[in-house]
């Protein structure tokens, strides 16, 4: 029975590590940066749409998931 008790003891509750002042500041800073980045992205999208509408262009979808490949062929003409 001692082995069973030792196994269960390894799953005992351990309290979470207390957050240090650095951790709290870091979390707050990341939250602020994320919020501002989302705001900038929304503002950029609105301004881009307004500019394209003003200039009479259809909105263009940007495709970011295409791989960029560079084909370099080296030939040795000795």
C-alpha cells in the first residue's frame, strides 16, 4: 500500500508560483502592446479602404501564405 500512497502523493496539489512585480508589469505591458497593435491594424485597414475608395480602385486582397521561392541556377561553362 505504501507504493500506491507514494504514487498518489506525486499528484498532490501544489500552489501556483506567486507573481513577482516583474511578472505583473510584463503581463500589463504585453496587454497594452497587444491592444495598441490591434488598434493600429484596424486603423490601417480603414484608412487603406478609404484611400482605395477615394482613388477608385477595387480593394486588393493581400495573400501572405504563399511561399516565397527564389530560383537560382548556377551554370559552369568551363
